[in-house]
């Protein structure tokens, strides 16, 4: 997405005249979510300036600032003091998806931190990721083929991140692999619209799906 993302964080790249992250917030707020924690590093001040305290969306937004990107699990661990002790939903800012946010709320509420510590939304493998990430059997996530692609949408119990050091980089996959091995990760398959908006072509496709708007020129 460079050079566009040299001057604008990917979360603020516009789709049909609206930043990607605003589409996300509006959809989630419509599903009943009102409390948002947004972690950022690259050009993060622009995100705070654009979204403010969330009141424009009927929500409350606070920010978890990373001096350098901490990867997915590291970013979540860094934000835990803002997230509190209850399970929470996580949605990547750079996906375009029509997944029902109310299902994500229900999935988070079902996590007890022991028998079920995470819930993942999986999608059919896109052309750019044909090998997939995880299997799904009877609503339990596995590592057994056939594999589906992790959508970047999930719900987690804070206990999944309890052993991570705040401020340290940490990927999410090793934590999930360990939890999957003990049968503690549930999941579901989303057959609707999903795009990882990581290339100009997929950005233009998101604009088309949004109703024919134009994506910004790179």
C-alpha cells in the first residue's frame, strides 16, 4: 500500500470516502459495542485526531500507544489495562467484512478462560493465501486440514495473554497453537464478504463493494 501508507496509516485509508476503521467502528457500534480500545504505532496521532473520543460514533474510544509496532499479541498485552478483566473482541483495522458484530459479542461472552479461551472467525482461503491457517471441526479450531484462513476477527479471554510482558513484541500464533492443542479455541466459518485490504487491487475491490466509490490513488 506504499507510498499511500507513508503519509496515512492504513486504518485511515479511505474506502468510498470513509476511512476503513470508521466502517469498522460504525458496524460494531450498530451491533451494540460502545467501548473501543485502538492500538496504534505508525502515524498514530492521525488516528487519534480523526476519531477523537468516539462520541461522533455514539461510542467511547481510548488509545493504546505503541512506540513501535508490537505485533498482534504484544499489542493486545500492552492494551490489557485498558481492556479490563472480561473477554473482549478484536478486529483488524485493515479488513473489509460483513460479519455480524453481535455474533462476536456472543462469542466473547462464552469464553471462560479455561475450556474456552479464544474464538476465531475463519473464512475461505483467498487467492493470496491459498494454504490457510486453521482447521475447524464441530466448532473447535484445529490445525488439521482442510485449512481455512483466519479473518483477523476474534474474541479472547485476557488469560490468553497473561504470561506476556507488556511492551514486548509477541506474535499471536504461538499462543493460539498452544490453546488449540488443549482444545480451548472455538471458531466459526464466515461465508460472507471478507477482504484483507492489503494491496491497491483489494482496496479498489472494497470501494466497489461499498457502493462504487473510488479508492484513493497510490
